[in-house]
């Protein structure tokens, strides 16, 4: 499956525009003068990192002395349609300039000569189903099947305090505490293959939760800050999540797989999605290609009491969410 990279550039120049040489993961994708906004688009085979280098030249001594501008703004970097926070993680190594010492500047602007670089990990997921755990309800044909993590399962709550219960219509609860997006979606796909249902409602967690496979084929769920044994096993991944833990960046590496599975599922049933992390919820909205319908955002309002651990939602959070989504998906 190909990854799609987009780089949008905006120059501000006088009479002498800059020259850029751009490479993505070692492949040159542009070499020329830029005097107006430009969009670079490139498709590449799946890799474990995204590395972009932009060599900027043209800021000669004469241009400096003329005091004319010659800047390039890296306006946007997208991987599979999702932002890579280039303004935070990009670095400009300023060098070979008249009157100015070499230095490294974080950000998205190339004001002088030098090399701008963005080097990021790409997070992948395999969407492996987990049908063996003890869910609230038995896997069987249903009118409405509800999938998710502990927010759906109802951690520290009784079954009749969960949002699938409040939804009514004999909705089935297939939430599991500590689940990742990969596990939830993989399990939902397996369910659709083997059982009949009119619709599926999925409440997804943050994309920093990863389903990882060890050298023996064992499957583990990395929950940042909550899974010390798994984090020790996958030290590099754990470090990368801490350093680059933005929702759109984390999701972009496996968003194509996610969209394809949701498209596949939508051929057999109606699919509805929500999330309780706002940045991730916005990502899901951006990725929507009419294979699923967005439900309202799951709000963890301080207006209501939380569960006994004071972290998980309480009954009224779930009742409110069910009341919001029922008119959309039906009972």
C-alpha cells in the first residue's frame, strides 16, 4: 500500500527567487526555482520513517545587500492526508550565508541558505482481531453492535450503566478495557465477517495505543504510561510515542489500513464512529470518504460524576452520549 506525501510551500521573494532541491526518503522529487506557492506530491512504498530534506540556495551576498526578501515557508506536510506537525518537528540548518554564522533553527521557515529537514517515525498497525477475551456480551447476530475500549465496556460500572445499554434496542456491548484502535477495528471486521448486524457503533481511543507483535509472534498492547512491561519490550516505539505523540502523526501511518477496513465493513453494515480525544476525532472527520458516519464527540464533562477510579466516565456521561447518538443510528 502506497503512502502519499504532500508538501505545500509558500515563498516570499524579491527579484531573485530561491532554488530548492527536495528529497523524500532519499528520492529527489523537485529541483528548481520557486517564485510562487507550490505543492509537491509524492507516493512511496511503505517505510518505517518519513524523511524530508529541502536544500535552499540563492541567498547570495548581492541579494542580502539589496535587502530583498527570499524566504520559503513550509506551509504544510501531510502523510496520507494527515498533518505531520512540521512546524514543531522541522529543523532548518542554516549554513553558507554571507554575514551570518551557521546555526540550527527549529520551525518551518527558510529565511537564508541551508537545509530544512523533517525526520519522523511512521507508526504501522496490523488490525489483528481479538475474539477470545471475555466481553460483556457474547458474539452473535445483533441489530446494533458496539465496539470500543473501557469507555464502551464500562470500566467500574454495571452493565446497565454503559452507553450500549442506554442506547437500547438490544445493542450488544463488545468493548474491552485497554484495547487499541488496531484491536478494536480488527475485531469489528472479524465480527462483521461472521455475524449479521444492521449497524456498528465504534467509540475509539487515542491512536497512541498500539498493537505490537514480538519476535515470537506474540501480540501486545502498548498503553503509554500504563504498560511498563510492554514499553520495556518495545523501547524504541515507546520513545517515539513520547517524542512524536500527536494524534494526526501517530494515525497517519495506519490510516490507509483503517479506511480500507471501514470501507470493507460498510459493504455489509452501516458504520458509525466517534472518539473521546478531540484531535483524533477531527482526524476521523478528515479521513471520512462516506464509508462511515461521524457520531457526536464523546464528551467527558465535569458536570457529571466519574466512575469510582475518578478517571473513567460515569453513568451520566454514557447516558448523555447514548441520547445524542440514538436519533442518528436509531435504537
